C-alpha cells in the first residue's frame, strides 16, 4: 500500500490556499491538497441516484410531514413557516447520520420518556421522507451512512492520505477513514488538547493513548504513533473593553499599526469577526483599502436584491412602510398582477428582467443568472405553487450568494471557521461577547443534553468545546493577540475568556480609539475631509435647534443649513416619538386656543379627546398608539385642573417669537406661555426624554431651548421650565443664570466669526441617529 503520491486533507479551501502560499518559495513538487468535505463527497457515493436541490429537499420534507401527529412538534406546515423551520429538522437528522445513530436508539436513550412523543413523530417523518427520496431516486446525505459505496478508484488515485485533524471527526468520517486504510496508507496529524477530549477518547477506543498538550503523527493503518512533540506557545495577549461596539474599529486599526511597527508582515495579520455584521462596519471605515474580506460582499446589498425584496415585501404585506420603500426604487414591473398566480402560468425569469436591468454591477447580474439557472430545476417542482412562493425561495437563494472582494487589501477579515489550520502572527478578535462567543447552536431543539449524551450525540457542551478549540488554536499559534468586547449594562464579555485563561479588562477606554476612528485621511473623499466655509449667523434668525445642531456637530450643520440636504423620510405604520409629540402639541394648541383654562377634568378630557379625533391619522395603528397617549394623559389632565384652580391661565400656545439680542436675531415657536399671578411661566412640552445639565456640564452644553424662550418672551417676573407630560411635572432649569451667561458668550463668539471649519463631532453617540451618518462614512 505504499505510494510516492500524497494527498493532504485540510479543513477548508482557505487552509489549502495558505499552505500553497507557504510552499511557493520551496524548490520541490507541491503536494496535492483537498478539503475534508470534498474528500467525503468523492470517497463515498450513492449509486444510481441524482443529487437533490436544497429547495426541492425542503419541499419533499414538507410532503413527508403530511400526517396527523406532526402538529405536535409545533412546526406549522404553512409553506413559508415550514421553509424556515425545516432547517432545525434537517440539522437534527444530519447529526444522527454523521454519528451513525439510528433513530430507534433515541427511544432507549430517553430513559424517562420525556421526548417519547417527539421521537415517535420524528421517526415517522424520517421514514416517510426516506421513502419519498427512494421513490424519486434522489441522493440525500442524511441517509448516506446506511446506503453508500466506497469509491475505491478515487481513494486509490489519492496515493497515501494525510489527514490534518482540526476539530472533530464524526463516527461516519472515522468509519470511512478505516475503510480507506484497507486500500491506502492513512496518516493523521493531531493535537490533543483540553477542548477536544471527546475526539481524543475516540482515538483511545481505537487503541491510541494520546496525552493532552502534545501533537502527534499517527499511522492509522497500524494504530501506531510515529512521532510526538510537546505543544507550548504563549503569545502576548491584550484585551480591551468598550462602551460602544463601533469603537472596536478604532481598536482594530490601532492594533494593526502596532503589529506592523513591531515587524509583523501585513499578510500575517487577521481580523476575526464572530458576527458578520461587524465586517460590514469595518468595510465602511476601510478608507485606506487595507482589508480583504474572506466571505466577500453579500448580494443582499445589491440593487437587484434590495429592489426585488422591497417590491416582494410591499406585495406580501402592503403596510405604509413597505409601500413607501418599494416606491423609492421606481421600477416598472408586472409582479403585482402575477404575484398570486401559479408558476405554471407565468415566465418567471421574464418577471425579474426589470430588476436585472436596474442592477448596474455586471458581477451581480452574472451571479443572479447563475442562481436562476440552478433554480430552473426547482421551478419544475413549483408549477402548482404561487409566484409569491417561488420568489420567496429565490430571494433566500440569492441572499446566500456573495461576490469575491476583488479590490481588497492585504489584511484578511474572516470568521472563526475559516481560521482552522492557519497560523497568523498577529490576531485581532472583536465582539468577544456573550451571544457572539459562543455562537448559539440550534441543534438541541428536540432533545436535551442528557438524552444526547446517552445516545452518543454531541451535546451543547461538546459544541462549545469545539468553538473553544478553534479560538485556542488560533490564539496559541500567534505571536500577538488582541481581543475586544463591549462591556455595559446589556453586554458582557464572553465566559470563554476565563476558560481560555485570558485576563479581562472592563475599564472602557473609548476616547483614544474614538480619535483613531475619526481621524482624517488624505485619500478620503471630500465628505470625509476638511470642509471650511463662510457663514454669517447674524444674517438670518437663529433658532435653538439650529444652534444645537451647530454645537453638536458642525458637519451636520453644514449639510442641513448650508447644503440644504434633507433626509428622505420613509412613511411608517407606527408613528415615531417625534410624530406623537407633534400631534400632542397640535392637540393642546387647539384645546387652549379655544379656552384658556378649564374648570373640570371632564371638560378638559372632552376637549382633548375631540381634538385628538380631528388630528390623528386615519391609519388604525396611528389611532391605536395615540389613543394610548390619551390614556397616559389622565394624570396630566388632573394636574392641569389643579393648576387652573390655583389661578393659572394659558396665554399662548405654539406662538412664534422673534427678538434681536445684541447683533443676533433669535427666533422660536414657544410651546406654551402661562400666567400665574404676576409670574409668566414659559413651558416646553416634553413627551420623551430631555436633558438637565449639571453645573460642570454647562461649558459643553448644546441645548439652550429654555434660554431662547427666556429671551423671546417678555415679562418682569418669568420662569422657564420643561413640562414633562409622561411624569406629569414641571421641571425648572437648574442653572438658568449660568446657562444664559454661556449662551451670551456663544452668541458673541458666533457674531465675531464668519469663517468656520465644519468638522465632524468626536462624540460618536451623536452619530447614532444622525441623518448624515452615511455621508460622513460613519454608518
């Protein structure tokens, strides 16, 4: 069984690529490599059967589930619901298959009959599904261990097999390896550690005594250890916590800079993202083009997908928001008239033409054409289903596709699984938080860990150990490791840190990384570079909101008041807090314009109710939410009557004022002005949150709404306050005199200056809900 040819089996194609790159300078023939999945696909075959499409697979399972007791699993057989939930069933069956566990064994493993009914239903489903697959002559991988032929010709063509084990080998994979060893030489490379004890115990059952912390070369034919070495590498590890997730981007950039300065080759640095959304954030801030993204760019961001999904959602659920989003694309199409027709009645591909024409990226169009070509087989099975059903399946298929990151830099961004069997000198791991690390599994849906353990199925603990193993290997092979996470009231660092023996730091150091994140770059586009210009604040009236925008972020001020850019508002089914506040302002204006005070709660309640009915939208959801506010205003009504009984009367509501203060003209619409004896009370309604400054915070204050009101409304004795409609209380400004002094200083400074640098704010929290976040490349 000896042969000069060797075939090395690695966990992934990425690992193969890295291995080839490491050998390209050597003066010898390169070995042949393949992945574990490719090896298994070719080593075992199901004769005389055709491959089953993923969507066709779901439809067959749906057909197999058509029996009375299936409903006890609480999985609806509705096409769209089943499409989502079928993945849980398939994962469960695939796990039974991989571990060569017959479904009958589960009944004996369920000692206390906790899952007796569920197991019986799953067994029936399994048998019905298998019969359907057999009848149609299709290949289904979950039945492969019971019905396969070893592809001897392929195995012998590999020469000797060298398997580099990283992670876990299922019982079926071990069985296939043992059968291969009867045909060719099989060698294993394996590191025994504290997180892969389950596989080590399997090797023990095969007569191999392996010691934790050692790496082995194993002759699988003779079950002999050919070489052994101790594994001991201690990298330098740095951890950092943040109050905001986005700041980790600054951390990544800072660590990369330090790695390169320490002599680490830029191509030997990796950024690991447990959650794919962080890769999108990193891509948005990659102004320098330093990163390449292993997973590529998902087609969900393409014009084709977004436009088709928007129209689909609007036709499926014609809410105000969905219709508004679809209308933004302004695509003329025929989907509406065909949406509920059967697939057999339409030309499915022709329906997609307008959306393909809307797509400007030729690579996206090519990828969609490929998806359509493969989808043609599924359409043959969907002839009696609606176009809606077919579109739903096709959108899911397109969402799984991505384009290669052809313009990427030299620093790789990848997920954890892609790091297997790859050595990086500089490792940066972000989002090391509970919820992301460990990644939650959906495979324990039908059985608990006790039953799984008795049935020799992987438990939740086993799967978490596998994740720990991948992180541990990635970290232990590196020279420098940096780990970041969010630490606040809602986010906790992953418990894996402690289990991996890594010290945690929970002192958030946001400021220096915020500066790194927001620093200018000479190659940035104009919107990200310096913007300067002339603006005369004394040339037009100044409102409190306009001043607040300027003090909060000069760049937002530039876009809003100089460039006159306005965000496109998508109509929504539920009104925002701002919209609710606007309606309440309008209602109270009508109530107190008609009458300055009210003698009884009933009279005020009737007036408010009547005006709510005349103001609110016809949309039933608006009515519902605003009716809730009418109920919430009950304490307000009682509070108002108590004030009126003390002699308070309303003078104005929603009245515009304008006044010259020095060289500046201040303007504003005052929510309400009351008179109580000789005192003028100037009130600002608040139906949501509002800020009260401490004395130390006045120097950095941005909101001077009450101070504007104070200047605008005349009166010998006057006071300004927020009228908190939720808490039903009047809250006076704590440091009115100090804030008035600060406002005067600001107005004086603005009058003396006409040339400004419209810089972006350094306070990232201000960007969170800003309309211009994408223009500034912060979103």
